[in-house]
C-alpha cells in the first residue's frame, strides 16, 4: 500500500511552528547580544576598559596614547588622558594618525590636554604620523610641542558641514514630504528640498563661529613659535608681537588646505621634523628624564579589542551622527 501524502494543512502547520521557533530563538539571541554588549560598554565607561596595567608607576616613564582614524567620540581618549593626569609619569606622547572629525569631541580632547599641562604641570607632545589634519591638528595645538614627518599631511584648518539633497530623485519616484515645524529653520538641511538663501546664510554663520573657535585655539597654541618667526622678520622682540598679528599670519593658511609637515615646520605650525623616535627623545628631554625612557601605551585590553571588532560602539555612533546635521573639523 502506498503511503498517503501529508495534507497541505499539516505541512503548513509544521512550517508555522518552525518559523515561530526560529523567531523565538532569534529574538532571545538578539536580546542576549544587546545585553552583553550593553554591559560591556557600561563597564568600559565606568572603569575605562578592562586593561588596568596602563596606570604607570615609574615617574620616569612616558605614556603613549594613539588617536587613529576619524574622531567621532572622545570618551575613551579623555579617560586615558585623565588616567595619565592621575599617574606618576611625567610626560605623554599623543600619536596622531587622523583626518579629524566632529567638532565637539576634538574640543573635548583639546581641553583635557590643556588641563593636563596647566593643572598637573605635565608635558604633552604630539607625534604626527601620515595624517594629522583638521580636528587632529586642533588637538595637536594644545600640546607643548608638535613633531611631524616631512611628508605628514597636516593643517586643514577649517570647518565643513555637508547636506545631501535628493528632491529630484524623490520627485521621480513620487515621494513627497509634508513637514510641520515650530520655526522656519527647524528643518534646515532636509534632503527632501533645496536649501534657501536664508538657511544657507544661517548655516554659514554657524560654520564661521565654529571656525573662529578653531582659529583661536591655533593662535593660543602656536603663538610662541609664530611670534619668534614674526619677530625675526620684523627685527623686533617676540614680546612686541600681538596676538592679532599671529592671527593675521595664520589666516591665509586657514582656508581648509592641507600642508606637508615640512611646510608646516617652515611656517611655525609644528616645532620639529622627525619620526616617532624623535618625538620620544624630545619628550624625555622636556620632562627631564635621564637615560633611555620607557614608553607605556595606554590601550584597550584584548577583550575590549575583540568585542569592539565584533560590534564597535564607536562605529554605531558614527553611523547615527552621519545621518544628522553635524559640524566637522575634517580633512578630505
């Protein structure tokens, strides 16, 4: 006797059960992952990561903190600088390889470096790798000295804000936005329509304000070196050079252009040409460290690095920020 085929209702019931079971498994797996990474992130915020060997004990040691890639958050770097401030080490090398990034994180790192120098009387030296431009240069301007390779790309003093505009595409596909807003500027930068002249003027004023904050930070950080250059040209004492003269000297190069480390050195935007080892020697000299200095890198523990490689919260925040209005100190 031939086997009777399963009824369609029985097959459908089995499929439904399978999909429901699969949905429950997926839901609980997703919840587990979110809880796990949330706890991990909270632990990092509370304790600065799982790696605590970066608290230095020797007063002759130099701490090393790397800023690599775009700057869209400052929490981790600020925590590391604060650990450096509380430690016994005399000096910090800030190794920069970044095109810059968002305005506020760059300013927060800048302020923390100034605090380490002014409040704790510690030495901070910026060592530039291949790229240390815009927001990265903003950060470097807070340091005691800046060392760059001749071929480093740096500078790019400026601000950028970009807004996609897709009204033509939306019209082709028959999509229209109906916007209700509390004020005329509330939807400025919306991709659903072109920007009008009044909105452009408003945003340009905002960009100019943030640009002058950048310019003032560079003047404060570089005025010593630039006053020496101007004094030599004008045959006067450096003390006779005013801050306004320093600003006027910097302004022609503060149009967003990136310059080489060699040109930055000639212009007084960096203090010394050299590689990382040269930065270590300079830092040790400034800190009064005798003999071969020992450099300790403050970096995340292996568990942090593994988890961040699986689901980096910094990338999530970057994606969230990239979808909204954002001012950036960024090159390229």
